[in-house]
C-alpha cells in the first residue's frame, strides 16, 4: 500500500508484522524496516510517502533505490 504525505506509521491494532519503506519526494528509498511488529512506531523526518506490505521473506525495497510512480488509482471500499 502506498500512503502519500506520510512520514510515520504505527502498527497499533495490527494483527501481523509489516515491511515498511519511507520514500523521499522524488521516490528515493530513505529507510527500510522489515518485520515491524504490532504495537510499534516508525518514522523518517524526510519521508514524503510510505510503502507497506504484510511482512514476508524475499526481495523488498532497499535504501537508495529510486521508484517511479506511473499511475495511481483511488478506490473506495464498500
């Protein structure tokens, strides 16, 4: 999930750990946190947006990579 204008996250109330990456305004990965357990807080002072997924083994984003967003769709649940 991509969360825009987001420099911090918490996992209070979550039932599973997350992999989290904080990105700069131009898409550079500033910080990566793997397996953030429920009940924790993470932030980065220069982050412009955050990407998160349920934690799992395998490849994930790395600090210094640059991501390019090609298209964003906004959906509504319900």
